[in-house]
C-alpha cells in the first residue's frame, strides 16, 4: 500500500477527536507493526528442524492474509472504474493517474511478459524479478509513512510540511540502502525456477547510501523529539508502523531466513487494518446499512453493512486464490512454452511479479492526497 497521505485542510476537517483508532489501541498496535517487535526475537530461537513446518504455515497464512491484501486493492481500485476514468468527481490529474495505473501499466507489463516468454528470454524475465524487489521495497516504506500520517490524523498529532519531508527523505534513504545492499550481496539467484539478476552496485555507492540513511535517521529522531514537545505527544502506533516498515521489514529483513517468510504477512496485515476500516465506512454510508440482513438467520452477524464487509473480505480471499493459484495453474496446463529453458513454474513467476508491481501503482493512486474517497471514508 503506497499511502501518500498528507494532512491538508480536507483531512483536518475529517479528523476525529483525540484518541481515535482504526480498531482500538491494542489492535492498531499489533496490526500496524507492533507484532513485528514481538515475533522477530522469537524467530531467533526457532530450531532449524521447525523451519519446514513454519514455511508450510506461512503458505496457509498467505491464503488468509497476503493474497486478500493484494485482491482488496483491485476490488477498491476498479470499483466504479468507468466513473474514475471519465473524471466524474475527480480532478484531471487524478483521472489521468487512474487511467495510467489501471489501463496503461497492466498493458505494458502484459506485453513485456508475453515477449519475454515467447522469446524464452530468461535474462529479461530475470530482471523483472529485481524490478519487483525494487518496487516492493518502495511500496513498503511508502506504506509505513502513510500509516504514520493516518494515525497522526486520527490522533490529531499533526506533522508540518518540513517534518514530512524529513520522514519521506529518511524513508527513501533506508529503502535505497536496503536495495543497494541486496544488489551488492547477490549477483544472481533462483526465483520460481528462473534465474534473476542483480546490478553490480559499487561498494562506494552503498557507503554513501549508508551515510545518508544514518544521517536521515538521526534527523528523524530529533524531529520526533521536537514534535513531541510541540504536540504534547506523538501518534505512537503510527511511529511503530513507520519504524517496522523501514527497518524491520526492509533494512534488516535478511538477518534471519525465517524472518523473510513472515514479513510479507505482517506488511499485509498492516494494509488490511486500513482497508477494512475504509470499507466498513463505505458500507456504513449506504442507506440501508443499519437494517437487519435478509434472511433473518444472518441477523446474528449484525446489521447489513457488516454482512457486506464480510462479503468484501470473502471476495478478496476468493480473488486472491484465483489470481495467485488458479489462473497460473490453468495457464501452465494450457499454454505451451519451452519448459526446458523457462522451467515448470513460469506463469506462477509472471503472475506473482505482475501483481506485486501493479499493486504498487494501484495503491499510489488510490491512497494519495486529493483522492476524495480517502478523506470521506478513511478518517471517519
């Protein structure tokens, strides 16, 4: 989720009284990133004999958390997409962004993968994996920053423009450092049976990036101390989300192989906290939201809006299964290609990279400043 939310006049009006949460103090802490601080230390003590069962468990978690988090972005982005593409209720800039992310980006990506697969160009396809890691890192840090901005609005502990520039600069510095470290440490690797390649990043560039990340981290800490004095406090759950996204999920993710298995689920959980709150407010805005559902047996679930939110979540799980498993499985069975060169999991490789990269472009439009739906439904 590439949240790019700034606290402007619209957001301030939509801000709720102090102490407002997405779901509650404990739930927000755990979902926005606090669970990372609890889980990571435990993983260091997991015996190697349990690595296999943990990996299998994370496959199940992917069905429940990771895949729905991707699917929800498609559900929200393409809902009433014709109106968004026409600019009905959206300014010209946002209209063009919707068209670019929703139509042009997927077409370009599809053509890229068709060409790579048709020509059996493993080098080209392998570079796509590196591009995915590039965008995923960017996506993680932007989402962490966005979560901090959301919590700041909810708690009415605002950051000024200068503060936000410090936070954003630090986000990008840490992300670039992590990406350069990966490209310095690894030259090639296997991803779904295909070789992917990294770039030969000179060590001196990484040293510069390290210095920038350290300096920006120090500047961020000083800014937070100053902001705490000015505001009489900080949006602490948002800060937890920001720190977890930048440092635990990006910068030090490679310190433990088991941690790499868990991080995507924690990132997805962070996303779901905002999306589920957003969708709940969307459904509450429907005229019959408070009425009992039909048939009456479903009234145990509460009013109609809760039933619709549950349908949204179940739909996301089904769409995630369709996109990540059923579609690539069917394509693998029906579409001929050179399996000796491209391996037996080509379409799983393509779908995973396609969705991860496209997800970044979708979120960068949906959750940005100026989107009228964000101000209307997220901060209620």
